């Protein structure tokens, strides 16, 4: 009987190690600013807004953007005053959001009375590991 318990404990431990390794892998999918390679967010921060995580949006000038929604960003700075004019998400005010390092526009911050998220331009992000100094 002790052998069976030891065997089961080993299996449980192996499963826990595998689960932790998978969790670490999922947590480590950094998305960087395409221009300066600053860490902006993680793929795991992608969230569903208005029925999807990804949206094709067109501004009043006719420019089209592929926008991906994230609930957590690291190096993204709102640089304009909030407005609800021409918003792509009903009930949300938006602000232009630039890279906190190089200043290129990465997307927009959207805020309602109870929720906030970032809609980032898909083409402005690249997958990869940030440089460490």
C-alpha cells in the first residue's frame, strides 16, 4: 500500500510540475512595440469586447485598423483628452495611446464608467522577448 501512495504522489507532483511549466509558457508571450522593441503587453491579456477580441475599425478619415483588445498594458501612454466622438465601442470614451518609450501610436485607451481596456493596432506589435540590460 505505501508503494501505491508513493506512486500516486509522484504522478500528482509530475502533473503539478507540468501544469506550472504550461502556465509559465502561457504567461510568457510578450508583445513588443514594433518600432523600439519595448514590452507593451502579453498575448494572454487579450480580452473580448463587444463580442470579439479583434476588430476591424475605420476612422472618420477612412483609415482602417486591425485592433486587438487588451486589459493590461505596460508601456502605453494616453496622450489625448478622452472623447466619445466617433467611438468604435458604444459607451466608451477613447484616447490616443502611444508607446511610452518611442512615442509611436500603438492604439487607443477605451474607458467607460466601469471598465477600461486598450485597443492596440495589430501591426504595431511584434512577438518576442524584450531586451534586458
